[in-house]
């Protein structure tokens, strides 16, 4: 492609609406434009990157034996109603009616539709296993679309589904897809971690996320440097303290009420009590679980994990009661209602907690003697917590969820009666798995991880063009650049020729901004020595290649990878 004919509207200044690095650079480099909140159009360079990522995914999915399908994006409401997700998705679901007042919605995901497809076609165990996938737009009415392509209302996604006859076979399909995802993310040139995750609205017995490590990531990840344990902090656990050992201490005096005027926060209480450790404080928060008010108790240096708490209580979600009576002075002693106590809080043997009375706290409080509640892991892990697998200290990272794999089991097939006849003629529900990759989100994830102060830095497998040829001034450099352009294209490479009548500085800055992996700079001085400048965008390494060997050298680098 010739730059002079390309639809490539770059920007010199970062747009005000850009909130992340990827958002700013993709707008500046002319890859995307915003149409509305969380809605983006992809310009030619953006489409080329989407296509490259999609090609990698297709190649690896096909290699794994999955077969591509294409399902509709406008779906009748009856399928989501059949599984209860018509209500469960709530306002996230884009709902619409046709001219006959029929209820429809835009697809946020396709578990119900693919299950319906299979239940209509699969009859016998001899037809299984089957793995199907598609690459298609998804729609979710995000309450706060933000961060450019990282949180959109419309996005391109690869979703795949496996169908098996036994739990063991389903696990084998899950493991095969996890291996496939490793190949995909490795080919994309990304640093990532596989972490245990919450299954959320998808349901099922377990799941894992492929998190691309990036400072701007929305998700917090707990990982151990000594073993392969890693999990989203929503589900991460740490080794529980030995409560039995801690109880075997000197007998405590009974709880004593202390007047604590103005001391409501953990920081204020630490100061009020003479610099005690926050771990001696018991923090109590009220949550609404359905129609029940529940007290959650954690140590003063810990935070409540609302996903864990909801799971313990057997509800989809819990809501924090922001201003309960005696806010800041709540405590578990005398609480009349259900209570969940984190194991670390239950192990505190000489604690301080709210007295359920304004400006008062209780000293010398111990779980099991002064209050009782269900003991369950309900806290967020923190840096330095012992790894539940090996005991080494955990570290926290930021990540972008780019892939998610689920063990669905019979969560959908049993509800929707997607069944098969086994060898004995018995009807049994099909066992399912589900596997998603955010294709358009990956565009942003690559940028968040791979960029520098000058612009985008695309890996060769993802870049819209492998090479940009940049002549600097005069007829001879322009003619040589034209020869190189045509020769590289003849060898099958994707090449951008900067044939614009622009100053050298503008051309070189734009080449860096676009992030093309290799740049051939054709200048008068180099030609006098019979050489062409070759720059690798990612490393910044510059070499001068003899003109007759230039095309072969570029072809070699592209074939082998930089």
C-alpha cells in the first residue's frame, strides 16, 4: 500500500477522551475512531490488525479440531428465558422488539444458541465429541464503557464450545483448549498468566482467565513466584492462619468498652490505641444478601471480597449497606443476625471491634468466646500473603482479561434438555465447555503491553504491515524505495511505502507512531555507500544492509521473527 493513497488519518495531539495508553495511541495512529460511548469504528489499519489476530486464532482453533460456525447476533428472547438469563443479565442486555412486538436481544454471548443448535442435531454418543467456534460481534450495555477497546458496548469475540459424553472427556477437551490458548497468546508475543477465576454469569464448575500483564489492567492478579499458583483476586486464597495454635494463649479479660470519640476509620483507631497493628482490629461491614442483612467480619488490614461472600451465602451478589446504624462503630459482639467471619479475623485472640454504640469500641474480643459466626474465606488476598500451594509470599499484578475458559458441565444442557443416547440407550445430558477470547480487546491489550514513548510497537505476527519503506528526499531515494517496495511485495510481504511529499522528520515520526516492525530508510548518504538503513521498531536496533542483500535480509527476518 502507498501511504499517499491510504486512508490513514493520524493525529498530532492526544484526544481528550483518551484515558489509557492504547486508547490514545490507537486514536493518534489512525487505527480506530469513537462513534459513541463504548462504540468504535475500525479504520483500515485497525481492520488489518483485527484480521491478523483473527487469523492466528482460526489457525490454532482449526489445528485443535474445532469447526467454525456463524450464529446470529439478533436473538429471540425465548432462549435466554429458558435458562433464566433474560432476567439475570438485567440492564446489561440490549433488548428490542420487532414490528409484531416479539421480544429479541443483541447477543452478549451464545451459550443458549449453540446448545439449541446441538440439541437439534446430536442424537447419539457416536456423534460426540464436537467442538464449534465463531468469531463475531457481541453486545453488552456496559454501565461505564471506558478505556477505549478494553471496555466496549460492541466488541469482536471468539467464542468456542465443546460437547462431550463424560466428565473425563470434557476435561480432556478443556485441557486441549487451554493448550490451544497458550499457543495463541505465545504467537501474539504477549506476556501473560493463566489464573483461576470466578465463573460468574456463565455458570459451571470452574474457569481460568488468560491475563495479559499490563499496568493499566482492570483486574488484580495474585501470583506466586515460587510455584505456578495464580488467581484473580476475586477468587484467590491464602494459607489460613492456625487458629487453634493462637487460641492457646493466656486467658483474656472480658470485653471492655472504650470511649473512642472521632475514631471511626482503621487509621484513626490505630492512632487512638497507641499505634497498634491493624491486624488486631476487627472490621465489620453490613451487606444485603437478598432480603437478609449479613455482617461480614475481616481483620483491620484486610478487605472484604464480595464475590467470595456472595458464594458463601449462596446468592448471585451482595450489596454493601453504605450507612448502617452506628457506621464506623459496628462490631460482631451482640450482632443479632447472620454473620460470616474470615479465618484470619477468627484467629485474632485479643481484638478490638466496634461496640455497636456511637463513639465506642470493645477491647479484648475473641471469636468463639465473645461472638460466633460462620467461618469462611471472604477476604481479598494481599501482597505477602502465604501461597496456598507452597507457602511462599504472593505478589499482586495488574492484568487485562483477554481470554476465559469455562468448565460448564451440564449447566446449560440439563436446563435446555440437550441430551444424547449412550451405548446402553439411556438419555444423558451433554457435558459442555466454553472458551472465549476478546479479539478486539486483544488489539488494545497488545498496545498496553508493547508500546514506547514514540508510539505503537506491533509484533510481526500482528502488525498491519511487516515493513515500511521510507525514502528521504530526492528522485534517486524515491526510485530505489519503489524498487524495494515492489521486490518485497513480490516475495509475499505486506509493505507500506511512504511516498508522501513530507519532511524526513515527519515521515520518521509517523513510522514510529504506526508501530510497523521493520523500517527501511532510503537516503542519499546511504545510497552513496550502497547501503539501506534497516531499523527494528521493537529493539530500536539499526543496521546498514548492502542494497543487493536488502530484500533477502528483510524476508529472512520476517520468516524467522525479529
